[in-house]
């Protein structure tokens, strides 16, 4: 039962739209957005064989998860892959550390935030973005393989957006690897039983858009067997 002050306040931006008080986007802002896209794609084009590693930015997860991320990034770096992350802490830092310790290319695609330094110490090359949406596009076009470790809303958002882009053929199909049976298994069961079988909201073939591996070693063996043309 809700009492007292409402939990959700009014949508101030929507109210301004209704009153006609929202200014148009300035030419300068549009130019800045365009420049970020141009800078981002120019930055990415030099990495021909890359894996993006996604996962929680928080530090309270089971340390084994971070070790698995570091281990996989190390092995993939030794195999010649550039390791791409969002450049922040948590799983991203673990993956960048693995690449760093392997002597490989450790890359961060970062967001600029006031009064906060998000780039982890193991990033060797980076590009910084002011707009979250331009950064997100760069993350989605950065690599030929996408690996998802356990994470929160941001990780889920990135996963489902990648699957949606592939499903709707807005981008070419790329391998998506989920790591951690205990974490991802219940979600995949729900997709199968509730979303597909009960509600027919997706097709059976859509569940072939991702591959579940329980460990870094399993994920590495799967990636190692992928056809070479994916990286050309």
C-alpha cells in the first residue's frame, strides 16, 4: 500500500514538451554527436580481430567470476584477439587485466563523467565519449565476438540489444557467448518456457543466437572453433 509522498515524481521533460518549452537541439550539439561517431568508427577500424567482454562494474561478485574473465581475456589475447571493454571497473577491469598481463591489446571504450575517473589501470588504448548512446553504438560495432559475464541492468541491456539487432538483421550475425550456467541458466529457461513456448513472443531459432558456456575454458574452446571468415 502506497502512503505519503508519491514514489515517482512528474516527468519534467515531458511537461516541458507539453508546454512547448523544450528548445530544439542546437547545431553545435548535432556537430558534437556527429564528431563522436566519426571519431569512434575511426578508432575502431584499426582493430581487425576483437572480442568485447561485458559484465558487472560492481565489486561484490564472487571473485571466481573475475578470475574467469581475466583468464579468458588472457587466453584470447595470446590467440591474437584485441580485448574490448567499457573501460570501467569490475568484470571490465578483470578482462583488461588479462589482456594486459598477456601483453595483448587492452582497449577501453569509455564514458566521460564529471568528477569521476572510470578508466581502469589496465586499459592501454582508449577512446572517450560524452554521449552514452554514441558509446553504446561503438560497443556494439567494436568486435567480431561478444562475451557476457554475469552483470546487472547494463549488462542485460547490452545483451538484449545485441540479440535484437541480430534478430532484426540490423547488424550481421556475430557470436554471443554467455558465461556462467548458474547465473544465465534461469534466464535462458524463462526465455524458452515463458517467452517462446507459452507466449510465442520469439521463435525457436532466436535462441540459437547465443551460446552458453559454464567456464572460461569452455568459452575459449567454443571461440577457437569458430570459422576464420568471421574475423576477416
